[in-house]
C-alpha cells in the first residue's frame, strides 16, 4: 500500500514531519495568544487618550520641567479646541 510496512520513512521525511508539526503547533499557540490578547479588557490599543488624561500628562510634564508655562498654556488651549 503506502509503504508503511516497509519502513519507507527516511530521515528527510521525519525531519519534514517534525518541522511541519512545529509550524502547526506554533500557529495554534500563537492564535490562542492573539485571541486572548484581543478579547482581554484593557489590552486593546484605543485611539488617542481622553482629554482629561491628556491634560494630566501635560500637568506632569510641567511638573517635571519638560515644558514651560507658556507651552503648557498653548497646549491646553489646543486641547480645549479639539473635538472630543
């Protein structure tokens, strides 16, 4: 029939089978990880952060000295004009 009784599987066939099984299980595990990551709350990357969060980031940058008061005022004004 297919040569099972004659031992026609040589080293190349075994290597190909092992590599294909490795690829198959890698895809299965990767798919499960992707699904869990996609449906887990809080892991999805949303669009731009909410305006309140953005203002908090500005306050923190001002407190750290990364921006000065003039730049803080300018950016705050830009945020107040931005649609929500």
